[in-house]
């Protein structure tokens, strides 16, 4: 097993402990870190929400949900017992200063030097109030971190208001804004791939790269989250954060080191160099879609409006052609695409290099394809370099396009932590490198706000697509016009 990075003992309060995120991702992540021996025994975990539950009832709820979400990972009784002994529950309305803050305080270690983390798995509209309530209740110590889930706001103005409100109670160094894509193994590996291999960086620019594609396709629909999702849509829910963070990591200049602000300084330069969308350019460079009923994996899937129970103009699919106006990327399109209820769950970053300037073989040898680097984030993580080779055998000089393949499943057989496990431990270590700084979030919103404004000004159409397809036909046309296609 790989060596664990030890963390100091900590107290962790999860606000919104009865919600989907807490029970599906956060409690399992903490349990896995406990199981691997990374969480010191003197740590405490407190779930807090408004429901009247005893600690035992909450432990039973967390356990039941764990089993439901991880059916192939049976609970080890002894390990769970140890975890449950560290897990408490507090009935609390985190948005209300008059709630049971004294009860929460009593569950925390009074030692002021101990790490303390408050995780806001809550509606973002109350983040400012919750931050103020923590401070007012005297729970803020110099070692305290607050962890804010996305979305930070709904647009630039509301993001600024949330950041201002939280900033009145906590310094920026104490604020950990989560984008769980930054915790994914393959996303972190992108930095190593780019900057720890001498062969890529000299080629990583407009001279050699033809274009970049970033796709995050999901087969799930909005489902039980439809009422939240309908106010958000794919652009706010996925592009403003996950896809833009991926774009930053692909496009940024080499950071001097992996220190938080060094990396974040490079990312913000990319965000500021993104060409704004305007009413004049938006129709040509963006596609909005919404799924209709269809079939995924042989099973019928309802349409978005059926799930929501009413008509809606919210996009569940978006494709964009973006440009980064700087020296490195001038003229290189970045195609971004994300959608729900697509044919399969698949997230890839594709770097398409230019074709060779001259072919040394005739057309009878077969098609000459350009080198393509594919970084697959999920489901089967890996890195693939597509190259031209000679097809071996007696057939003369025949070309074949083949992959040099790094499959994580085959190469790394041990289990490695998922994104939330990694990010939670990074909070405890105080490592901000995997979290978004305030200016990044706001720069991303500024770019997205322009798109939303241009969509509204130009009444950009919402194209239907069938659940189980690859999105509306207009998405293929966005690339087809440039002589390209989605991979
Ligand atoms: P849910 O609606 O499932 O849960 C929200 C939780 O917050 C519940 O436990 C609710 O419990 C609690 N809550 C609401 N208001 C208050 C309050 N005033 N004081 C204390 N507790 C409160 O939401 P999710 O878990 O899905 O999402 C939580 C946050 O995480 C949101 O910001 C969401 O956007 C974000 N997020 C969620 C993801 C997911 O996969 N679910 C992914 C990425 C981000 P009660 O009403 O009993 O208090
Ligand atoms: C969340 C979005 O941030 O990311 C969801 O709110 C989406 O709509 C999810 O389903 C995707 O995350 P992952 O890790 O499953 O790709």
C-alpha cells in the first residue's frame, strides 16, 4: 500500500449532514480515510442539521446510506465501530444565530490548537450567515477552516456577495472552495503529465496543437435534484466550475511549484485571457440542449420536463467553442461540452495535435491521422496517446492508428482515494492548492455571465436531444463547420 500522508487530529463539523452530499460522499469519504488509518483516533466528526435525531439514529442513517451507495464494499464491523465512536450529531439550524450553538460547542475539543473544519453542505444562500454564526458562537480558532461547496452563487454579483459575507468572518487562507474535479486522480495527474515529462511542454502550444476538447458527459439526469438544477442549468452547474477548472489546468503556464497561490496565479491568467462571448458571437459558438425521453443502456429514461413536472427553458446540455487570447493559444479552439442523459458517462480531455506537414506515403497506405492525447477522467481512468504506426505484416506499407495506453485499473491495482477523500484530507493539512481562490470563482462567473447575457439578448434556441444520444445535432455541427468532430 502507498504511504499515507499523516494528518493532525482534527474536529470536523458537516452542516447539512442529512443531505445527499453528506451521506453519499462526505461520510463515506471520512469512513474510508478512517479505514485506511489516516484519521487520528482523537479526531471528532459531528453531523449537524435541523432534523431531530439522536447520535445513534444519525450513525444508523450514515451506515444505511453507506451500504446503499457502496453495495460492493461490505462494512467491516470493527472498523465501523471505531468510526462511529468518533461520529456525533447535533440538531442545529446553522443559519440561525439563536440555534443550539452551545450544544455544538460542547461536542468540539476545546483545545484551540486543534484543526477544526466546518463543511458547508448547505444551500449557498446561507453561507454568509453560517460563517457569522460560527464566529459569533466563539467556535472560530486560528486553526479553523471553512469548506464551501459549489455553487458559490448564481452569477458574479451573488458570488461576490457570498465571498464578501464569508470574508467578514474568515480570512481567505481559511476558506476552502471545493471543486471536486480538482480532487480527481486523473485531474491531478494532468499536472504531472504536463510538467514532469519533457516531451509535452515544448509541443503544448498553438504551433503544434490543432485544438482541445473537454467533454464531461453524464448518463444520469437531473432526477431528484431537478428543482435545484432547473434554476441552474448545465452552464452554471458544470461549466462555470468543473470544465473551466479543467481548461485552466490544460492551458496554464508551468507553475514554479505546486504551492497554492503559485498554481492559482497561473489559473487566473487563463481565466482572464478567455475571449468573452457577445451577442454577435454567441449563436455561432454555443449550443444549448435539453433531453427528451429516450433509452439509456436498454432502459427507458424520462425527459427533463417530465422529471421536473413542468415546462422549462433550462439547458441540460451545453457545447461551447472558446478561445484563449494569449501568446500560447492564439487561434486554438477549446471545445467544451457537458450534458446529462447522454449515451454514456464519460469525461475526457483530448489534445489534438496538428497533422504532419507532408506525407511520405501515398494514399494507398491509408489515412494519416494526427497524434491525439486522450486523458480519460472517468469512468475507466487512463491516458492514451494515439499514434500512427505501420501495420505489421506482408501487406506492404499500410498505416494503422493505434493507442499507447496507460490504464489506471491495470497499472495501479490498489484502491486510491476518491476526490472527496483527497480534498477533505487536504483541508486538514491546510493545503489550498486544490481549492478555488476567490478571484478564480469570480473570473469564471464573469465569463459565464457574458454567455448567459448573450443567450438572453439573442434568444438562443434550446435544441431537444434524445436521452441516450450524444446531444443535439447542432453540437456536432459546431465542430463540423471547422472540419472537426467530437471524439
Ligand atoms: P440536500 O438538499 O440533499 O441537503 C441539504 C442539507 O442541508 C440537508 O441536510 C438539510 O437538512 C440541511 N439544511 C438546509 N438548510 C439548513 C439550515 N438552515 N441549517 C442547517 N441545515 C440545513 O442538498 P445536497 O446535499 O445535495 O447539497 C448540499 C450543498 O452541496 C448544496 O450547496 C449543493 O449545491 C452542493 N453540492 C451537492 C452535490 C451533490 O452531489 N449532492 C454536488 C456538488 C455540490 P435539514 O433541512 O434537516 O436542516
Ligand atoms: C456536480 C453537479 O457538481 O457534479 C452534478 O452539481 C453532477 O450535476 C456532478 O452530476 C458530477 O460529478 P462526477 O464526479 O460524478 O462527475
